[in-house]
C-alpha cells in the first residue's frame, strides 16, 4: 500500500472549501493518531460526566414543580424522601452500568447489551431511546444554562429583568460553539469542556458547606414562598383528601429522574478511554455517581431548609435562590452568587457537550450494524465523527426552535428516552447472567433485574403523567424510529443479497460483448466535445459516433452545418429528434436501440451483444457564478441510464479556460 501520510503535491491546488475548513478547524489529523486521541480518567470525568452532574442543577426543582401546587409548603418536607428514592435508583443504575462497562468495552452501552442478548431488531429500541435522549439533552442543557444566566441577572439587579427574549438566541449560539469545539477533535474538546465540571463541583460544594454552617448556627434565611411570580402554593389537606398524593409523588419521582440523565454517557463513550478501558470507565462511573449523589442530596437539602421555590417563568431557578440565600447580600455574597451561577451555566452548557461525544459514537456503531446510513461511520477532518455531530446539532436546533428553548416544555420529552435505555441495559444484563454460572450470579441478576423493573416503572409513570405535556411526541417517535432503522437495515441486507446472488459469469473479468460502441453527446460545437472525442478514440471501440438530441430544430441544423464544415473530425454527427423535450427519455431510447436490450435473433441478436459507452462532456467552471449560470442535466441523464445493463456512462469534465495539454 502506498503511504501518502503527510505528503502534499504542490501542483494540486486545494479547493476553497477545504482551505476554509483547514483554517477554521486546524490541520487534518491522520488516522494513525486515533489511538492517541484518548482521554485520561480525570479529563473523561469532566467531559462525559458534565451532562449527568449538571442535572443536579434542575432535578430538585422539577420535583418541587409537581409537589408545591398540590401540597404547598409540605412539598419541602416531602422533597427529601422522594430525593432518597432517586438516590436509591442511582445506586442500582450505578451497579448495573458498572457491569455494562466491565463486560462490554466497546461504545454503545445499552444498545450493545440489548443487541448481544436480545438480537439486533430489539436492540433498535435502545438505539432510538439513546439517540432521542441525546438530542433532547442538548436542547434541555443549553436552555437550562441560559436560564441560569438570566436568573443571575434577576437576582443581581432589577434593571436586567428584560433579558428573557435572549433565551432562544443565546441557546442557539451555545450549540454553534459546541459544534465548532467538537469538530476540532476530541482532545481539544476534552481540554475545553472538562474545566466547568470541576468549577461546578467546587461552587456547589462551597455553597453546601456555607449553607450547612449557617443552618447550624441558625442564620440560614427562608425564601418568600408567596413572592410574585412564584408557583402558587396548594393546600396540603386538599391533595391528601382527594387521593392525589400518590399520583403526585409518583409524578415528582418521575420528574426527579431527570437528575439521573447522563448516567449512561460513560458506557456509550467508553471508546474514548485509555486502556484498560473497562477498568478506567468503571472507576470514572463510580466517581461520577458519588459526586452526583452528593450534589442532588445537597441541592434538595438546601431547598428543604430554605424553601427555595420554583417560579412559573423558570427564573430565578431554585439553585440560584439557594446561592443567594446562603451567601447573602454584600460584596462577598454577590461574588458567591455569581460564582455559583456562572459555574452552573457553564456546567449546563458543557453538559450539552456530552451528547456530541456519545451520539456520534453510538450512531457510528449502529451504522456499522447497517441500521443507520454508512456515512455516520466516517471520521472527519479532525478524526471526529463529523456527520454525526452535524446531524445531532441540526435536530437539536430544530427542537430548540419549536419549543422556544423552554425548559418546562423540553423536560416532558427528556427522561423517557434515557430510562428506556436503562431498562434495556438492566434486562439485557439479567439475561446475560442467567445464561452463565459465575460467582455472585444471584446478586448480579437481582441488581440488574431490579434496575430494569424500576426504570420501566419510571418510563410508564413519565409517559402517563406527562403525556399531554409533550411526552406523547416521544411515544409516537419511538415506534417510528424503530421502524425507520429496521427499514434501513432491510435495504442494506437486500443490497448485500443481490451482490451475493451474482453468478460466477457475472463476477468474471472476461469481455461479455461482441461489439463496443462509443457515443459522444454533443450539446454545442466547443472544445469540451472534441476533448471527449479524443478520449473516445483512446478507448479503441468498434465505432465512435457523435449524437445531438434535437430539442430545438433550428439550433440543431445550425450545429449540423458547423459540424459538417469542420475539418478536424471525421466522426459523423447524428441528430435525434426530441419534439416533446424529454431529453433523458430520448437518450435512454437511443441507448436501447443501440444495445438492442431484449433483442431476439439475427441483426437484433447481434445488437443485443453490443455494449454502449456514453460520453457526456461537461464544461467545468472555476467560479461560483459560472457554475450557477451553466448548470446542466448531467446528473439526470446518469440516473435515467443507470438501469440499462449494457450502458456505461462517463462524464468528462473540461475546465474552461485551461490548457488541457492535448
């Protein structure tokens, strides 16, 4: 194999598009550097855990949004047992996914688990679940991050309260920055996006320490639960009296499940870890879960102590109110609030980066199984899966535009996808361990089965309680997505079967035709045509002919006159009448006549053994305006002729204004 790594031929000028790409993204990375484009555990924690850890910024608030309108102030008491239930699920899922990254050390997570244990068709449920979750995660995280910035403006000064109209444009701009960072390549993205995760841990950790200290000394203030714009308080007695409490608790539990989104990112992106991948991924997963548990419990605990209440328009957020109450007024208090809110915004924004790592890897893996287009398996300029990154960005931006970057509307779409993936992972590992005799088998079966049942319950609760708030869209998208992936796979399998079905004669390299005829399509009397004629003679066919499809009779006669007067060719020009102006149809009928496709005997049989090469000269223009002014029908001609087995179509570009060296 010829090695061209690092070589450049100065005589071949680079296209403008490539020069712009190189300037924006940097020089290309060669494939041999893939092994070096891996992350250490610390950087991987910052990159892959950002989505999961940042969920603690709004998980407690989502629970309060359900509880406060029903049970009023009692919601702050009820919040703690619901939070402990969420943490129990976190423990189960951590044990389950530790098993996943130990057994399956290739990107794909629950998709791989489902495929290996239930087959590729059922695995598409997990694939759709994860792909949908990644898209919604981008939209939710950037919207919540923008909310954090607007909340800071609300709490710092009343003059800045008119920034709500910036919610959508700022969110869209952040997605554009994330796309650019990831297109530059994994290592660069890791360095940039790992820092906010540690800043957020430090900021919230400081807030929790100061808050607990002030509470211990009896100095921690309460929020005004009846402030203008706050979610209206319900009456505790009414909720319990009408039996709504259980339903609301279950709904709050499902909403709180949004705190656990992103837990699957490490298993889906295990390929980015250094060797040994399984052990490094497991350690990072356990560390991430411990950090998440502390943050979720801390934020809920402070909400319980301060009565920080959600607002109907989403700002100021619960965590912003907690920071304001904990740090107080004054210079130091404002500095603490700014630190927490900026760190929160950054972690939420970088949490939106996690899908840009997980989605392309997962899509590539699914595409290798032939359930998604193969273009998603190709690495781009900087070794990133560029097609997957761009696809994710386009769909996420569309979702932001449809929902106006509203977090409440987006959360309704959020947890179903990821908890479906949790269910598939738990069920798949249960089936895996049931087939094996190994130490600790009963324990592993019990943990994974419980994780699957609990996750399925969350999906059901979320689908029922959030159905009218937007969850119906995910419920509809799931079967459609599975059908689309299955349909793509069926097409790929049909193509593979058609290739396998070729007879040995068709696979041989010996000529099958008695005659070879070359026709050159002539549109005008110009150098491109004569370039094609020279090429036709180089093929050494039995016959060379020039053909003009006469759409305009006067123009055709004028061309015939110039052709007959020419002294530099002896190839005859044939005019084919085309009064209905169906150019593609006229060329196809000509090809059938020449090759005698389906001919019987005698002369027809002789024509039936004739192969036709159709040369189409195409003038190539260097400027954009030139290309726009001279757009032809070459592509349509190729499509019209590709079903004819005895016809080969060759397009010959001729650069206008350049010496062809003939």
